[in-house]
C-alpha cells in the first residue's frame, strides 16, 4: 500500500467519504504524492509531454509570447508566468528565444506556479541561470501585463464528478468498502436538475475555472498580455467521464496506488472560455496543437535545425514534427488543443 493510501484510509475512516476532487488533490499535494516522485515525465517516467519531445515546442511558444509582447508595444515591467513547469524544459527553450529578442528578458519577472517542492527545486536550478528575476508563487501574478503559458497543467487540476440518478445529480465520492478505497455516491442530490440518462457522468473543475477567471481579470485590467493554454480536452459535453490514471505509459485504475500514478481529466475548454469571457476577456480557439505549431513555423524551425544536423539527428527532428503535429494514433496534433486568452478581440497568430 502506498503511504498516500494509508493516510487516505485513515482520513476517510475519521471524516467520511471524500469528493473526487479532494481525492485527486490529496494524491497530488501529499508530501509523498505524485509530483514528489523522481521521474513523473519523460521516457523513463509515466508520460511524455510536448516540451520533452523537442526543443521546438518551447522555442515556438517563446516566439509566440515575444510576438504578443511586441504587438502590445513592448511594455515594461511585465510578468512572464508558467503554470506547472514540470522539469522546466518548456521555459528553458522559450527563454533561449526571448534572449534573442531584445528586452523581453529585461522587461520581465519570471513567476512559476508549482505545487511540488521537488519539481520547484529542479525548475529553480534549471531556470535561475537563464532569467535574472525568478520567483515562485501560489497564484499567477496580478497588476502587470501578463504573458502566461500552461502546458498539460489544467488536466492535473482536481475535478468533481456528478452522476445522474432519476433526474438529479449526485456527487461521486471516494470512501471505504470493506476497508478498501471504493467509489460511492453522496446521499444528497445537488440542486442541479439532470436531463441526462441514469448513470451519465458530468465533470466540473472549479479550480480551473477560478484560475482562468483570475488570469482573465489581470489581462483585462492591464489591457495587455496573453495567456496560452495547451492541453488535451474537449469543448463541452465530454459525454462520458474522462478521469484517468496512467502508470508506465499504461492506463490503470483511478483508485489503484494513489500518489504513485498520474491522475488527469480532459480539459473542458468551453468551461474555461466561459470563465474568461465572464471577466470581459476574449478567447481564441481551441485549435489543434498541430495547426497552431505549423502556423507558428514548426516546419521552418525544423528545417533550420536540420540544416546543421547529422542524418540521424534529422530523422529525430522529423519524428518530433510528426509526434507534435501529426494526426495519427499516438500523435498530438489534434488530440491536444490550444486556446489563447487576450484582453482584445484581435486573434493572435495561429488562431
Ligand atoms: N508543463 C510541464 C509539466 C506538466 S505535468 C510539461 O509540459 O512537461 C503538470 C505540472 O503541473 C507539474 O509540474 C505539476 O507538479 C504541476 N501541478 C499539478 N497540479 C498543480 C497545482 N494544483 N498547482 C500547481 N502546480 C501543479
């Protein structure tokens, strides 16, 4: 039994069943939780993310943010922010591009939002040499023009699940049956009427909506800046539940080995967009990650990298292009989607 499961069982025995959101949060935030592990991502980890596939991903995002900053008239000072930076790879590659474009480095603070102490230490080690003003915060910064990116961050935020029963929504819980973790249903129906068939599952992510609302408020207040969100997800009505657990690149049970498996859910881009629009911001997309990266010049960047590379390296670059932008099985081009939140109506490049 994992240490996280031991603590969860004791907690449930004392205080009763948890919501799915509380269960997810406990698996992530526990000192022995998932992101405290040595190698969550990468080939040796449980899953591989786009910035870990190729430097081109972070470079193109760096170019995108630089372009937005220049389009805003190169304001100073501004905040550059990443949510859930993982191993710091995306930001390292983005900063390598920003360093070339005059002054976004000197105009900005770099603020990282990271829940795991272990990953934060890694991010500091990697990024402090690349940016003169690096800090960590629990929430995205406010009060300045904000240039923000989040890749595979929102899918990790805790969701609540509601199950339809005879016209009412009941919240799904995690409790104990014969001493083992098991799903259940809250005995109290939510006040929302369910027009879905019995057994249908509705997922909401209040943490994501609140965060997007904060970001949108900051963008609208400054009337400058942009927030780029990349993730796998849908635009409303996932139809079925999407909460999943992954270990060693394979799906496992959600209640299996809490804290030792990656838990995530598909991002509801419509809900995020609605939260941003309520604050007066504009939302562009979602577009497929492939469409976005190709519009930003993925092929040109690959060509430039390949020009000075060996035949073997060229093959790897080509494989990375397919993996990032392709539409086939195991490729990220359409599975992953991108939205951009801005204070103005003009669509940014790539949308
Ligand atoms: N963006 C990186 C890592 C993605 S994994 C990449 O693309 O490779 C998710 C990241 O979000 C990890 O860094 C994880 O520790 C962080 N994270 C997860 N939940 C979080 C939360 N509630 N608050 C802050 N960071 C969180």
